[in-house]
């Protein structure tokens, strides 16, 4: 069997650790939703979902119908929330699969009611209100109408409203005024729903950063995505004692090693030119595999426990790393692109900072021709 050029090693033991740690952090009485959308933030949706359940997550969260049905097809039978539909979507498969679905509008609610009638099952519905993100969710002006329609459908036996929720715009910035404003708006929306007679099981507002930093936003449930995979949801703000462990390590092997002299330009456009003799190595992954092109000349990787800078433009299939004059690296040696940071390599959060983006983007975009390998580093674990 051929060895792949590059691998994404995902440790489900780290995911379990992070979910358990987050549950401890938010304390008793607050349920945990582990968000596994976007193929488990690049870690693999099904193994991430299983690890989260093993760690005690009461809920899973996904964006799309297809994601929800994939989780169900893998054997998961626990509480599962799906929140992103489009007009004309058939909600019947979700209702039949016992998935909690989200309604933003009366029109969407009507489609869910039609699915409930078609399946003969009572749909489980959560209502989302826009409290200031100006993205998905009912506009404040439309909220009373949506709430009234949902209560009417409840009384008709077509659905049960299991939750009311919203999403924060700036939770990673604890002092941002939007946080207080959105909490206030959410409380107001809950009052409107209560007055209409809705008694949801869960009310939820907090994502990973708010779950960690903002106790007032926790309500009955927190939705933890990026933190579940061991990455800091609020760089510079999260307390180190939180103790999250990155679950993904991206690694490759040097395809070639060569010496270059002073004045040699490296990669397209000669963005970098050597000012002295050095050794360079060729890493056989590039932007087609999710290595960010805007990391050209700024990223670092690790070889033999030492960090080395990326030189020149990152190409579609490959990039060049400066190994220095004292290097004894050879073709075939392992390159750690990012990981836990315990073997000299940078973390995905460091890559994000160097690329002026967020760690979410680094781990969800990495892929392409990387082979994903799922491992379990716990003493009793197995892949």
C-alpha cells in the first residue's frame, strides 16, 4: 500500500477530553451541544459526533439537512439540532429521523408543519431569533407572529417547540457592547414566547467563546464548536486553565531536499530570495489541499522538532521550507505543519494569526489530498 503524501491525524481522545472539560467548565444544569457541522470542523463529522457522545454531550448540532441525516445514518439516536434550510426544502426526512429542526420564519414553519402532516409525526422545532447578528433568525419585528404561529401549531398537535435560541456576534470580545445588547434582546424574545404560551425545553445563546467567558449567556445549553476540537475560541481572552487539547495534527513528508545559493529565488514570483547558502525542502501539499496561499512567506512548520519558515509562494500542490545550513534533513522526513505544539510544531491558532484569519478556517479548509487518519490515544482506545 502506498504511503500518502500527507495526513490529518485526528485524535478522538482529545475531542472527548475537550467536551468533558467544557462540561466541567460550564457546570451542572447546563446541557452541552457539540457542533459537528462542516465535517466536524474538518475533523470528520461521524468520529467527532461519536467522541462527543462518549464524553457526555447531550446534543449535537449541524447546519444542513444532509449533515443531520449523515449523523443519523451513522447510528446516532440522541438529540440533534439542524438549523439551516432553504425555501422548498423537504423537512419530512428530518422529522422522520427525529431531528430537531429550526424555523426562522412563518413560511419555514409552514413547511415543517407540512412535513409533520406528511409523516404523521409530531415535529420537534426550535425557533431562532435574530438578536443583533443580522444573519439567520427571525427579525425582531416578525418574532411575535412567528411565536404565535408556532404556538398554534403546537395546539394543533403538529409540532412541539423544544427550544428558542440565538447567536452572538462578538462573544470572543468580552467587553464588546453587542454582548450585553444581544443578551437583553434575547431575554425580551423569551418573554414574548412565554407570554404566548411556549415552554421550550432549552434556551440557548452561547457559542464556544461565550460558554467559556460569559456565564450569563449559558442559559440551559451551550453550543461548543471550535473549543470541542481543542482550539481557543477567544485568543488572548480564554484562561489557560481551561486546558483544551488540539485534536488535529497535519503532517507530510519531505518530497525533496536541495541546496541553493545566494541570489536564488524561491517559488512563483520570487517572493523570497536567498541572501546566503541554505538548504530547502519541498513539502508536497498546497492550496488545493487547504494550505492557505496567503500564508506564503509567513507560515512555519516543524522538522525534527525544530521550526522552519516557509519560503516563497505556496503553490497548488507544494511549498518550500527553509531548512537552514546546519540541517541534515532528507527526503522522506516528517514535516509537522500544525498540531498540538508538543513536538515543536505550531498550532492551528498560530497559523491563523500569521494568515490574519481564525483557527476555524485553518482546520475546516485543510483537506484535499490529505488522508484523514483517526486515532484514539486514550489507554483503552482504539481507532
